[in-house]
C-alpha cells in the first residue's frame, strides 16, 4: 500500500506519533528532543520522501504541538 492509498487518518496519527516519540519527556529510555529540532527532522524527512508530504507542513503550520497537555 503506497502513501496515497493509506487513509488520511492513519497518516495524521503516524505524524503525531512520530512527533510525540521525539518530544515526550516521560520516556525512560531517552531524553526528549526540543520541539524545533523534532520539527526540523520531520521537515527534512518530508523533503527526502520519508514522511507525510502535505501532512507535516500542515502539522507544523497549525502549531498543534503547542496545544499539547503537559500533564
């Protein structure tokens, strides 16, 4: 199944999960990555064809990560 064949909901959740995995502070096995660095990596992955074209830019521009509940 190619990128466009994967349901949009699945692609959105994947991008959110990737972001959370990189920035979550409650992971005992690794340190949280700063948000700007995580976004830079995700943007680079899109340019390299590895992650959601159209989705990562929308995620970044909407700044939904600023609305996270930090507990």
